[in-house]
């Protein structure tokens, strides 16, 4: 039986790798997840006959196993099927947290169980404890991340979770958890209050780490916790001698780390900066005063300008997705394409709530991915665009990032919307973006503000274009 | 000598798997970052297998409770991770596929 199981685990690892590889290209992405899913099903089925389980066969444990898989599976399935696309980041966070929790649970059972004469080596025990610590941190941290992105009332106010000396308190809790872990692993203390305290400290540290971080930075943190869970799974894989867990865990750990760095880079910040500071504290001084005035435009006039443009670039932001305007936007784009215009969508790397999230939201509305351009490709094209339509985006089109050294967003790569011949900005009101700063683009001579709910405004634009015949 | 090989082979696995993970992600276009993060999130759902082994070995009610929770959470990770990833990926289509 041992050979069969190891063969299947090997096959699973291959299927995961092929699956991930296929997922990294748009044309094969859909089949990638199916390959990886097949690997998961095989590994799960064969594990019912794992020698470590069959050695002390227990009907109760088998029944518990089936019930747990059924409950966990059904709840997760129902959640995954129902969640709107705008809520995808927090859904990934919660499933990631579950994986971290599972890794911590494996460690707990491995430490608590009666080892008899077969006490594992200190290396293995250290790995079990390290995996438990990382897994528990990923669990509680991800739950907090979910709560914040879901905008649950309790998590609403970031400021109430910030206090002086916070970093020191966190460091002390983390240090205490590490010391306890070392005592457990090297002193072979496997029961009693010590191990409970260890897990409580680890959980507390994860939550405290995530609590003061603002919603805009959360994707980076989720990605980091994703890498953490991968690492925890790999460590517990070593403890159990399970090669599938080791390989899958390490791949996720390293790819997750890289993804985290890429996301932080797209926001022009370091990971340490995201974790240990907050947006409001950034920036060196007063931002330059914005000159000019806001010039409103009514939807019918905006529609005329749009209808006679030969090239339109649409810059969507999270505000568009919240207003569920992406379907209307695509409807309008099709009208413009029928009239002979070129339409492109320009996506900033951090548009939406994580890199690539906006692409998912546009894909949901039916926008083909070859109409969508990223920052480097599209920035050269703005000077040739007759109309750039900004909808629900703010900081990522603020020219202050290019030319105002005192601005908190200075240096962040932005979409050069201000280079377009005409700019239309659809906006709910006169408020400022996540970074809390005025946007010089809105006051520029070639910019017109179209105020109102994104969905209603776009509906009015569609009507206006149709009226022109 | 055998002990040395036994000591080093996990380290080789670790190194190669780490390089592989790095390579897979480093050439990915930004448009697939979110689905791919979700995909890697699904892949670490393999923790379910370990949780099953842990529960299978449990002999006290405490161990069984923790093991049960582990399997439940692991199953949630695997199943939830799969379906959110699939939902996202099935929406990605090119203009040619749709005949627009």
C-alpha cells in the first residue's frame, strides 16, 4: 500500500505543477485548475488507506473524517459559488486561513499524541512547532483580513487598533511564542497549559499583526499569509513524512513570496512598509496646492464627445465594480466599437483590491482579455486617445505621483490619463481617494467631471450615443 | 553514506520546489495574478491529506476534536479554493472565442 500511496502523491505533485503552469497563461488557465483539482481528488481518496491511519484502524476516526470533509466541503462550496466577484479577495483570505488552521491542527495532534518509544527527533519537533506557529498566525491573520475587507462593523475603524508601542507589544508576544515553542520542542513538554498558551500567543500575534493594517494594503497581507500557509503545510509535511505536502507547500511558499513582492512593488512600497506603518503616516509634508477649477459636464454632452471619438481608453477602478457598472461599460464599449471607434481598457496593477482583480471583474462582464492593456503598454497610447474615461479610479491617475515630491503617492507608477486629448471622470461626489489627497487631474483644463452613480451615468451615456443614431 | 543521502534528499526537494514556485509565477501576466494567487491557495489545500492522517492516528477525545477541526478546515481550503479559482478562470475569454 505504501508504494501505491507514494506513487499517487508523486502524481499529485506533477498534476499540481502542470496545473499551475497552465494557470499562468490566459488560453490554458481554465484547464489548469482542473488538472490541479484532479491531483487533489486522487491524493484525498488514496489517503483513506494511508498506512499511518490503517496501522491503528478506528471506525470512529473514519466516521469523523467523512463528517468533517462533508461539513467543510459543503460550507466552502456554497460560499465559493455564491460570493460576488467584488468580494473575491476576502474569500481567498478565508480559505487561506482555513489551510493555516489545518496545518496548526496537524501540529497540535502530532505534539499531543502518545509517542511511546518513538519520540521524533528534535529537528522534526522543531519543524512541527514552527509549522504550528506560522499556520496559527496565517489563520488568525486571515480571519482579520477577511473581516476588514468584508467591512464588518467591528473592524471598521483602523485607528482604534493602533496604539503607541504596538510594534514592541507585537514583538514581545511573538518572542514569547517562539520561546514557548523552543521549550515544547527541545524540552519535550507535550501537554498541559504550556502548549495551550503557545497556540493562544501565536493566534494573538497573527490577529494583532493584521488589525492595524488599512483595507487598501490588505491584498499584500493576504498574499503574504498565503505564502505563510504554504510554508506551514510544507513543515507539517516534513513532520508527517508526506512528500505531496512538502512539494506543494514549498511551491506555494516561494511563489506566494514572489507574488507578495510584486504586489508591494506595484504599489511602490516595501512589504515592511505595508506591515509596520500606515498610509496616513506617509508623505513628507504638505502636498502642493491644486490650482484650477472642477468643470462639470452633463451626460448628454459627454455622450456626444464619446460618440465622435475615434479612440477611447477606459480606466476602471474599484468604484466601478462597487456600482456594478462593468456590464453597462461593456455595453457602451460595444456601441462605440460598432461606430468604428477603437476601445481599450487600461488597468493599473493595483486597480480593484488586488493585482488582477479588475481583470476578473471585467471578464465577468464579458470583456475579452485582449481588449485589456496594462500600465506599460497603454501609457504610450494616451496622447493619441480622443477620450479617456476614468470611472471610479482616483489615486492611480493622479499626476502628483509624477511631479509632486511632497505627495504621499509620489513615485507610484500611474496611468498617464492627463495626456489624453479629453478626459471624462465619472465620480459620485467631490471626495478624495484612499490616500486622502486632492487629484490635480480633476482640475486640469482638458478634464470634465460627470457626477453621479456610475451605473446611472453610463446608462445615460449609452442612451445619449444611441440617440445620435 | 546512506544517512547522508537521507539527510540531503529533503533539502534537494526543498530547493528544487522553491525554484519551481518562483519560475511558475515570475512569467505570469498581471491579469492572472488574482486567479493564480487563488490557485496556489487551492494547492496548499493538500494540507487536507495531512489532517486526515492526523485524525486517523488520534486516540484521545482531545486529539480527535483537534483532528476533526483540522480535516474540516483542510477540506474547506481545498474545496473553496478550487471553486473560487474555477469561477474566476472560466470567465477569461478572448474576443475571438466569443465571436465579437
